[in-house]
C-alpha cells in the first residue's frame, strides 16, 4: 500500500469508482480498551447521547469503531477508530464501520480516552490525523484516571485551536450544541469523575437506566404522597368520630348540628 499523504483525504480524491464498502473492509481487530474504566467511560458517553440522537433522527454515534477516511488505509497500517465519535445529518442506521466515501462526511466530534500507553500519541500524531487527514471539526481528549487531563480543540483555518471553557467550566461542542462536563458520581458501581454530555442549559443527558431510575423514584414519591394523603384523611375521619362520640357523651344533640 502507498503511504497516505496529508492532502490525500477521500473528500478531495478522484471520483469514487470501485471503492470498497463497509462490507469489504476490516471492522474488528479483537483489541480491547485499556482498562474497564475506559470501557465504562466510552459506554457512558454513548448510552447518554444515543437517546438524544434518536429524538433528532439524524445522527450516529459509536465507540472503538474503525473509521475509513482514505482508500489507502489497511488494517493496523494507518489508523484505527476513535474511542468515541458522533456525526450529525446522516441516516440513523446500523453500521459495521464508518466509511467516509460511503457516508459523504467525516465525524463531527471525536473524543479520545487517554491512557499511559496512548496519551502522547493521542495528543500528537493522532491529533494531526484528525486535523489534517480527517478534518474533524472538534476534537477532545480525557483521561478517565486523571480528570484534570482534559482538553478540547476546534478547527480554525485548517488548524486545531484550543477551546476555552465556559463560565461553568465546560467545553461547548458547537457542532452538537451540547456541553461536555466532568461529573462526580456512580456509574456501573464505580464512583469517580466521569466525562458526560449535558444540554447548554445544564441538564445532563441521562442513560436509559438513569431515566428508568428517575421514573421509578417519581412513582415511589407519588405512592408515598398518596399514602400520606390517605393517612391524613383516615386520621381526620377518626378525629371527627372521636369528637362526635365526645359530644354525644356530653349530652349534645348531634342531630341538631347536622
């Protein structure tokens, strides 16, 4: 295979004739993520954004999936998929891998989860892949074991420029119109600082399980309120009966009071 030149992105190539499809390309190398926490972090980003995408009906998100952006790529030779990526304005459908010449666009947002073995590469060479070859509009990285190692970039005139955080210490994705926030909490039994999506108004994008738990809590609260109302009504009836008995024993004609 020929080496990939920086300018050889598929969006600049010759007309697409007999290019391989996702059914022809490798989609799995059997590699696993660095740690279970890396896997959980990827899952949390995905599980929370997928319901949001389903409501939009025009997007796709995946993690640890191969992304093919050049016809010169081969498995393990040039580039493997991001830990997380999201694309808007595309059909909602299952995919084996992301093939730019089939889809007509590269990912809008990419997130890499840093580890000791990948951090330097993710911050240098892979960042250049996203900038120069894939031209991903927004790139973020995050270390699941060091929440301070967190950065975001947006392409300006073909070059990544650092993104500032807003007054809530969040990174704003202009492409998605969502915010990335560090959230202290428990996910799958692990209490740590997680990277999460939230709306620009500050509302967390919840996983289906979290939505179910919230609905269960609301139902339980409604049940408790109903039981309390019934108890108050029962107590009132008992008090009325007690007072009637007291008045009756005192010789008061209750018939005249009714």
